[in-house]
């Protein structure tokens, strides 16, 4: 069963939109995984986020998906979607989850990808309320991801003109991310963390995720490396393997 929901950003007053995908679990409160997308413009409209909730529902786990400002179904403009706004959106979305009486508050997990993973890692106060965290290709130093996505020449144009047609962002988005040290905030996260990363990721440098893994304070953590894997998990049936890995992790933790 799908339930659509709207709430407002406490930072910008933009309307954010999300949806609960409820598993068949009529006799007791439901475990849930909330999902934080990357910064692609489609947000939760992309196939990855359409296909993941049914896999969790088969295991009796509900899902909550929402779009950051300017992505997918939410209002706002993507060109200003910085890490600070993403963190604020996360805090607002988590309040929505906490208000749902049908959710088991002791069985909440998070599946976060790339930009969304950076948002969660920068908010340890939220991460530590969870039972489990799943991180797909986390952008621990997102400045590198911005640079790698567009290359040196376009980065110089972005820096000089204040806007990049290649990534669709104002330069303030880049400057904002430099305010955060995600490797440091990761040392404050005690929730079990499971991570996947392709060793040929063209956007998020592989070594970033290795460094992040070492910084995580939690004693229960795992790094699953995909050989020859890219950022979109499009090689060697990698997306299905990645999805199956996380679904099994969430099932073991939340049931």
C-alpha cells in the first residue's frame, strides 16, 4: 500500500514530497527503511528507487522515500541543492517518520546513496537513532564528486562564472560542501553500517570509501567492494547484487 505525503522544508519553506510503501504487516508495528537518493534530478522517480521498496516489502519491511528540494516530486530548484539544505531536508523528513504510529521506532534503517549518504553522515544525531545504516557509494568528500563529474575545464568555468551547465549547480553549492568534514562526523556514528563501493567508480573515488570505513566508530561495519564496479552499478549485474546485499542486511537487522 502506498501513502503519499507532503511536508515543508524548515529552511526554505519549499514543499517536499514523499511516499510510504507499507508492507503487509497488519498485526504489529512495521519496521521501515527510509531512503536518501543521490542528487540526480529524477530523485525517487528513477528506477533504482522504484525497484528497491518492493524487494523490502517481500521481507515485511516498509519504506519511506522522499525527494530533496529540486529533485523528483519535490518543489524547489536543484541549482541550489547544497549539503546544508540536504541536511535540513533530512531532519524534516525524519520528523515525519517519528510521527507515524504504525512504525516500530526501534526498527528504523536507512538506505542512502552518494549525496544522500553524505547528508546522513553529516548528521550523526540522526544516524545514531537508527538500527542500521546502508551506504551505497557514499560521497564522503563530495567536493571530489562534483569535480570528477565535470572535469577540470568545466570546474574552472564553474568557479569563474558561478554556474555550471554541466552539473546544473550554482558555485555556492560547491563552497557549501567545504564547510563539512564528514570523515570527522563519521567518528561519532555508532550505528551498524554496511557499505558498497565499486573500485572503478568514476564519480566517488574508491579510496574515499576506504577512508570513511576506517573513520566509522561503530564496531559493526562491513565494506562490500564491487570489482570493476562503476557509480551506477551497471556492470556484471551489479545493481541486482547490490540490492540483494542491502535487502538481506536490513532483513537480518530489522527482523
